[in-house]
C-alpha cells in the first residue's frame, strides 16, 4: 500500500491555494473520517486518541506489536470512487504483513492524521469554552495542555455547562424536518464546524446530499444567497446544519466546506468539479441537480 493510494486524486492547483502538503493532509483526514463512520455506523468519533481504536492499534503495531483484525473495512455504500479507494487501501493493510518500510510509513501517516483529528476536536472545544466563559489567554493555554495530557481533564471539559449547546444540542423541527444545528453563537469558525461534524456525524445515517446558503434560494437556483449555512441530509431526511462554513471564494471557510463534504462521503464528493462549485458559487446543491433540458 503506497501513500498515493491513501488519497483521492487532487485537481491541479489554482489561485491562492494552500501548500500541497496541507491539501494531502486534508484529503487523508477526510478519508479517515469517512472510513470511521462507514466501519462503525452509530459510533461517535472519540475525542481522545486513548479511546480511538485506530490510534491504539497503529500505536501497538508501530511499537512492534501485532495488528488485530478489521479496524477498517470497505463499505460499498459509498458512491465516491476516491473515498472508496481510500477505504479499500486502508482495509488492505489488515490482510498484509505490514512489515515493509513503505507500509510502516503509511501507518505513521495514518496515525498522525488521526491524532490531528483528535487535536482539532479538543482544541476547538477548549477554545469554545474559553470564548464562552471569558477565560484569559493564560488559562486557555493551561486548560488546553491539561485536556491533551489527561483524560479526566477532557471528561471535565465535555461536561462543562458552557459547552452544552455545542456538545449536547437538541433537535429542531421548526422547518418541518429534524435539524441538528451548530449554535450560530459559537463563532462562525470553519474548524469549529469541523469539530461539530466530528462530534455528531454518528447521529445520522448515510449522508446523501448537501446544500449551501439559504435552502429556498438554492432550490430556485438563485445565485448570491444570503448568509446561510451548509446543510447535510441523511437517508432518513434528517439534517446536520453547520454555521461556520462558506463558499463562493477561495479561503478558509470554503476549504472547510470541502473538508466536510468529502468527510461526509457524499456521492461524487471526489470529483474535481466539486472544488469549482464550492469556490465559485455562494449557493449550491451537491450532488448538483440535473440542468433542465434545452428546448
């Protein structure tokens, strides 16, 4: 298994894009998030690497231990060729000896990416706690270190009343369907929306579609929607709404939107024109609705 197999093919660089290494890391992260949800439907993504089966397994193997069976497996439900290839590649490691240097390098890369996901989640939770409670920079830094070092500190952070709307949100049915909404007051930060996605992805079945911007305007194919949100729809009609993601330009917000769409494993999420859609349109539906036939 080579490192190239871990990543869907990326389109050529354009404009003020981040470095290639950053793009590859983002692609690996989204593939691993998708693989986790596919292999363990209904299981929450763990905040701590100590609770993560993948991190523990790879850590044991990289330290010279054996790799137990089926820590990732392929799920044919995904219609995304790029992400499916990732899952196949990771699952192939289960059946191989994992003894050569190339596979060891892959294992190191996967473990690093998983640890980055746990770091993203814990960092955003700590920052949100500090933003909500008014904690100063010194206390924010100290608590971040505590959470990263001690499991009890992470448990205490997750139980903080200030984080309840983010960690334990209720379903909103005001628009006729169950919506799990990231609190708008959490700051409109792309990484925070990624963290909300990691926390609550397990509450949904297969994600089948997404809209960006005001939903009614998207349905009417109107460009330039008012400030809206990214909505992900599952097979039961439930909605996960993320309020810190944007589109229509090249920047951190749209890159966060790409990250979530690929991590969700939406149909055709590996296609190059997804980037064009996210960077060029302020409102869209994905997968795109068919264009009306010309007369």
